């Protein structure tokens, strides 16, 4: 009865970037590994049919192939595109033209009771559990273990996503608040020293109740700091799938957006400080 015992291996995929080339290579690897166990199952099924007194000339491919294999892409607009692995490898226009947010690879066969699943789903950095995973199971333990190892090796060579924002989101928000408060402090002092009109309440608070001014400034700065932190997290999702017409521009767009966000915080604070020094 030992031969009927299944072995199952699972692991999650986290903080990875998948380009069009990565996806095509993964499909090819999935197809190769699926065919390895399929060839074994066909051989066993063929022998079983012979033992059941089938004539070799009567045995067709459909009699020995007990497998199911499918690939499903889900795009940003929730449209789905499905087909066999072979079809997708022949036609990759979907990856060129569609922004894919989920990929599901599914293979199973009944002779060795094998199943091979890979799911890759675009996941934002604020999610606390990865929705992407690999699952391999079957009665052929050698195939299960070898397949798991090869997929792990493949994923280790894919580009890792930056975890900086996810790990340090609280310090980022605190630093952003301090920079915004510093900007407001310089701005208020600049208005006062240049004798420009300014709300008397803020003037009095700044000159007589500085602690109250700082507290109010912190509360005011919290909202834009939270918004900036959330925008930064959007730039670095836990799982990122880079497909579509402008997939080759993603890296440049990410860098320009990162520079813009940093400029919104740093440039006003620096300019206000320099103006304050000049006036002093």
C-alpha cells in the first residue's frame, strides 16, 4: 500500500517581480516538469491496458493520457484568457498587450495521482499574506521533490522586489511628518520675520505656545504623510507582474514617481530653510 501514499510540497512566493520573459520561462518549465510525470503515467497506463488484454494496435493516445492541463491569465479589467500551455507558448500577444494581474498554471493526472499548481497574483505591499504559491503533490516522491527544487531555483533567479517601504513604513511616515513640520516651522517664521500678514492665532501660538504649534503641525502633517507612505507602497507591491504595452517603461516610471514623491517632501523643506537663513 506504500505506493499509494502521496507526498505534497507547498511554498509561498513573496516579494518578487515577474517580467514577460520570466513568465514565458516559467510556463516552459511548468510544461517540461508536467510532461515528465505525464510520460511516466502514460507508460504505466499503457502497461496496465496490456495486462487487461488490450491489443497494442487498439490503444490510442486518449486511452493512456489521463491528464488535465490549463493556463489562465486574468487581466487588470478582470478579463480572463485561458488555453493550453502549448497555445500560450505559441501566442504571447496577451503578455505584450494586456496588463496581467493573475496567472494560474494547473496540471493534474490520475495514474500517479499527481497535481502541480502555480499561482502568481499581483499583491499590494500592505497585504499580510501572499496570495501566490506553488503546490506539488503525487505518489512519485522523486518527481515531487525534484519539481519543487527546480521551481524554487527558478524563482530565486527572478528579481526580488524591494521590501524597504514594507519594512520601514512607520519610520518613513515619521520622517515625512518631521520634514513637513520642519517646512511649516520655517514657513511661519519666514512670514513673521518678513512682516507679512499671517493669522493672529497661529502667530500667537508660534511665539507664545510653541509646543502647541508643534502638536498642531504634527496633526496637520499626518494626513499628507500617510498619503505619501501609501503612494510609496503602491510603487513596490509584494508581487509585481510587468506585462502590457508599456511594461518596459515600468522601471523608469517607478524611478520618476519615487523622485517626484521625494521632491514633494524634501525640496520645500530645503528651500524654506535656506530662505530662513538668508533673512536671518
